[in-house]
């Protein structure tokens, strides 16, 4: 991806982070508007066919994950993608630390992604997790959580590369929140270039008397037509 790295640094810095954090606290997800331009989306979609950039391809049906496929990037990541992951992490670590305090968890995350990845690697999680997903007509992604070991950063980002209503129809990003005995479902509307910031596993929710932990899952509804590409940014590495 040939976009100048400074473009992504500026695109992250210009976002309304107080508003994003407030929405994230309320819903467990928030939209990061316009992270990529249409030209950057096209560049990213073109990367999908460069096999040397990826370490593995997953057939979702084979593993019971749904229908579709995705590919995990190799290290080193494309430079702009690495910078975007680094910049987003630095904004998200303070939120993750605040959430852990509210939920009574001892773990606190370091300020930089490099430091956190060292922690992952010390735990045996050394394989990169940023990925690209491709869905065609009839494909979908079952509700799930992206957990790959004892180290699991509680937030991640998915960026819609394709144009809803033009490149594809259907394929909505879906989240569920389980606060026993009820489960709440929410569709997060996105346009091309938007990212959705969302909870990987658990988030704090204010109950009547105390903070409780809500279990979150995410997925993608069935694509009705066309092709849908997504970039996923997970901040912990895998075993």
C-alpha cells in the first residue's frame, strides 16, 4: 500500500476521540469515520492478490466459522498498515486500561504497541493477526471472538474496503451483547473507508448497583450480492 504513512497518522489524530470513547462506553462499538479514502481502499483491496504479503489463508466453511475466506498478513506488515495499527493502539490503550480497572482486572497495557507485542511474544504469541476478509454472494461470518492465547487486547478495528450498495449488498457488521438473561443485537452501519472500533470479549456496563461484565461477539450478516472486502486490525498476536 503506497499511501504516505503521515496520512494515516493524521487521519487517526483528527478523529473525535472523546466522542468515540463515549459511544464505545455506551454501545461497545463506535464508528471511526473516513479512515481510508476511496483510493486507499482500492490499494488495500489490490493487496489481497499479493500472496507474498500473507502467511496463511483460512477457508471459513472448513472450520465452521461461516462462509467466506480471510488471509493473515505476514510480518513485516506493509509500512502504512503497520503505522495505522501503531497509531490506533496508542489511542486505545488508555481506554482498555480504564475498562480493566472498572472490571477489577489487574492487567494494564503499555503505552506503545511495540511494548505490548513484546508481551505477546513472551507468551508465545508471535504470529501477526492483521487480516483481510473476502465475502462473495451468500457468504457470512458467524458470531465470534478473536482470542488467540492468554494475551488478548480488548479492542479491535475492522475497516470496510468495499462500497455498500454498489460493490455489495447485505453483509452488515453485527454485534451482540450478552447481559444474562438477555442478549442484545446491534447492526453498525458503515460506508467505504469507515472503521468500526469494537469490543473483543468483555466490556464494563453500569448495572443498577455495580459494574458488570457484558460478553460481546461480532460477525457479518449474509452478503446478498457482490464482493465485500474488509481489513481487520487485531492488536494481540497469536500462537
